[in-house]
C-alpha cells in the first residue's frame, strides 16, 4: 500500500502480467507465492507499506527471472 505518495507494482505469474498503480493507503495489493513482482516508479517522498505473513528470509525469494520461470514448470520424472 502507498502510505504516502504513489508507485507502481508489476506482477507476472509466468503466463500473464499486469501493472498496478498504488496511490492511497486505502488500496492494497495481495501478491501470492510464486508471482514475480517489481516495485518501481516511486513519486518523490513516497512510502511503501508491506504486510507479510512471516519474517523476511532472503532464501525464500527468486532473484533471477529465468530461475522463477523454471520453478513454475511442471516437474517430469
């Protein structure tokens, strides 16, 4: 949510993508697991508020888009 100011969030589930502009503390955006997201386009002085289900663990996140796409593919044996 944009506590102050505004910014954009691009989300991608591997099949489709969409961009949301958050500009009010009354707006929130739920990003479920395995959805690539990029937060950008911050207006000067903007503050982004984040509510998470657990403590941040850097090992829980993909940093390379190609690795994210690979994780979405069905596993074959």
